[in-house]
């Protein structure tokens, strides 16, 4: 879903930081070779993720849903000198593409990929995190939040993608639509939970930004 006209989107893309060449090439190869390439964060959202990360200057980042590795590279731009990003992806078939472009970046040694179910893996993680990016199975967003809350450092930024779900959050809920139902609950929950400051940005498919108090 597009919240701006094509002309405005073009204008926005002309007035942001240029993406590194390895990110541009990763995006191109994702669109060539991977099913549902629109799942990639892309230039504008990628620069926003990078900007947020650089503001936070996190030592540890947790990402749920690696896909082809574009967003992990954007988030890594804000890491402290000894910082790391742990990124969890259930689909091991994408590892070859992730690794190809991570190795071309300055952040290869800072990225810790884990293959598996995030809900099983999160409880085993020992660290607390300063920034969390949730972009995995939409129907499980509330369970992801339950799992990560004990792992959040004070002031942690929790960023969640696809939060407007192509506008379905303002349409009549269809029977059996578990993803939309979960996202509606998730958005309301973050709005009402006094442990968080929260807002939704109408970027691409909607980006939720919450600060853990």
C-alpha cells in the first residue's frame, strides 16, 4: 500500500542519504532471484532504520526476520565499536544471499545469524538488547513482544514492520485473518502499555516505533 503519490515517493527518495553500493546490489539481486522481493526493506525504509540505529547507538541489536539481510546491514550502521546484531531467520535457504553481501560490508563480523523459530530461540539469548526490529510472522507479533520484553534494556527501541498491513487495520476484519487480528491487538497493546512510548509512522506498510521505559 502506498501512502504517498509516486511523485512524492520519488521526491523523498531523492532527498535522503544514498544507500551503499552493496545494499543497492543486494536489493537488485533479491528482486531478481527471491520470491516476494517486496519484503525487503528497501532504500527509504533502510535509511530510516539506519538513522534510528545511529540515534540509539546500540551495543546489541536483535532482529526477528532476516530475509535477505538488507535490514540487518542498515541497522548495523549504528552499532557501537564492539556492538553486535543477532538476527533470526526461519528460512535457511536465504543464507547464501545474506552471507554474500554481509561479507562485502564493513559489518560482517558484527552480525550473528541464527536459523530457527524466533519464539524458541529468544528465551535462550543471554544478552539484553538496546534495539529490536520485529519483521517476522505477523500473526506472532504479540508472542514476539512477550518473548523480548524480558530481554530489553532501559530505553530500548522496539521497531516493528508491516504494522498497517496494506491498510487492512482500518478495514472490516475478515474471518480467519489471524495476521490482521494480531496486528490490531499489537498496535492497541503498545498504545495502552505504560511501559512504552509509542507511535506509528506511515512509511511503506507502516512502521511502529516504541521506546521501552
